[in-house]
C-alpha cells in the first residue's frame, strides 16, 4: 500500500506509534489509553486494520485516527481511491466491522 505524499506531521507521528502496533492517537493521555486497549485486546493493531482496508477498499491512505466514541474504539480512515475519489471509513477497532462509509464508489473490491 502506498501512503499519499501529503501526510501530515501528525500522521507521521501516528505511523511511528503504529509501528509499535498502537494505532494513531493524538494526546498523550489518549495514547496511553490506546496502548492499554491494544494490550487488553480491545482494539486490533493498526497494521491489521490497514491490511483489511487495503484488501477491501484499495487506495492511498491519507489520514488515520483512533478515537473513543460512545464507549467503543473506532478507527477513522481516509483514503484516495484509484479514480481520485476520497473515501472515509469508520471501523469498529475491536473487530474491523465497517460502521460507516462516506464518499464516491463506496463498494468494496
């Protein structure tokens, strides 16, 4: 999977965190909560989630976030597809279930 060259500094930092299998989070406290969630098996690693997204919705990842929403961890992933359209996905971080899709041509491969 190619990463879009306009990745923000935040995403680059998140990728470093992801290399440890922790996912992308923004505040130190959130980082620690996400690390504990991964260790407790509450979230899938970012690598696993990105592999699933690439398989089902190929494109260039331009943004990744891991947030806590309504008591559950959610990966929010934005990517550019082959035709240039932007696709935004929200996935349950525990099992990778797609919760929301937004964009053009949202069909999986």
